[in-house]
C-alpha cells in the first residue's frame, strides 16, 4: 500500500496544495512552522478520522474558511482508491470513495492503513491512560474497521449515560429534588453490550501485540531491558475474551457501582477507564524509565503496531514526523535499520542531516504553503 497523491484545500496552513508521492522513502524538509506536520496530519486523518494534535476538527480548517477538504489517492494491489473528506466545523463531515458519497464518514476507515510516530508519542509512556487507550483503539480499528462503529457506539452510550447521571446529580444538589433515573437500566444494558465488544477486541489485540512490543524494544534499545505490556481493567487482570462473560461482568460491576455513580454524577465502570500497563523488567515504565528508555518504548509501541498490521497481510504506510532530531546517534541508526524496508516511508525533518543516509529518498522542500519536489 502507498499514497500516490495528497491534495489539501483550506487544511491548516494550506490554502491549496497537491503532492505526488512514490513508493519507498520520501523526506519532507523545511523549517519548523512551515507545514510539514500538517501534511502527514492530513494522512493520519484519512486513516483514523481524527487528529492526535487537537481534540476537535475546528483547528484543522484554515482561518477564514468554512470547510477543509482532503483528497488522498491510495494504491493497493495495483488498484487505486480515492478518498475525499470534507471537514465542516459544527456540522457533519462528509466523505466520498471514488467520487461516490458514503453514508457515514467512518465507512472510509480502512482505506488507508498508516502508522505514525511523532514526538508527542512520548505521552504514550509518560502521559495519562487516555493516550494509551487511544493507541489501542486506533490500532484496533486499523486492523478491523468494523470496530470504528463499536467505538463510536460505546462513546455515544457513555456520553448519554453521563448526561443522565449529571442531570440527576444537579437536580439533587441544586434543586434539592430527586432526578429522574428511570432509564438508567436501559443505558446500563447498552454500555455492557457495547463495552463487552470493545473490551474483547482490546484484549485480543494486546495478546497479539505483546510479543511485537518486546521484540521492537529489544531492537531499538539494543537489548537493554525487557519491555512488556498488559491490559488493566477494574474488572480484573485476567479477563476472558468471551463477549457474553464480559457483558455479564460489566453488568454486575455497574450494579455494584450504581450508588457511587449517582452520588458523583459520572460513569465509573467500563473500558473508558481502563489502561495499558507498560513495564520494563519488573518496574512500570511510567515514572521509572529514563528519557531514552521512554523514547525507546514509544518507538517500540509504534513499530509493534506496524509489524502487527504488516503480519495481517497489508503493509501500512509508515510516517516518522520530526523524530530523528530527538534521538541519539545509536537509536537513529537502529531505527533506520528497522524501517528501511518499508513499502512507503514518509519522514519530516528541519535539518536533512538528521535523517540517516539510508532513508533519504525523494526530497520535498516545504516552505510558506508550498511543497516542491527537489530530487
């Protein structure tokens, strides 16, 4: 799989730009703030329908514009697929496949498989559990696009359930009256059903991913320590992947937490509160790993995702966004050895010499809203 062409209209800093790519390595070079990351962010949006840099779509639309458009031509097994996304803040986004409208934007998920590593990925190791949950869910959807619907349904249920609990909480605290919780049992059933499906997918994913993480960390860190991952849930640490059993466990946990949830006005049970545990040897990586070890672990998580997707039979596009400037010489060389054989590798950098010579393929200069191929 590779991206043949990317076109942007009113996306971030670009009024209009088109870039043609080829298989193999491509390096996007330019000073900071010129829009290199905006280009690969657009590709990430095509793959996941979201940006890791912002929580909402509004900042993706160029100032003064009503909407942004991303067009991406993707080649796989000799066939080309055109994905078009229109981002309209405050309204429903629209999507087209090969110029035909699709019912929901999430129907285009899976057209582009992409793994991106960027400096903010350090938060996978050092940040909050939400960063690690997003990592798992994005990878889950990349492997099995149907989970985009499962994820959306679960998030909708949590949002509605929280709104019900919050309304009842405020009625009691502010209005000195009991709130209406008559529909809470219905939302419990929805949360248990969708939550069990999402949780089972995550558990299966972590089992498949774990050996790839260990292998990737060993390669990046040159054998200095053993990395491991494990799924952590309030339901327990040794959970089955059977959907019915998980649904029953969630139903029981919701019943046990009912009083606490009513008192606090928020949902306290479900996969939205789980975490991915990262360990180096016997110790948790968060709080114990050095800066270099944290970088190695973050790299290992992305490389493991890449290897797992490739093992599924479709090699994803690999993006390294301004990564090499953050790595020491040893890690640069080891990373170059690991990714040099990618079917398509896109690298962004401010200084060309930061990129190992083995990865320097086609070069594009990025300046003031323009992208020019120079070699």
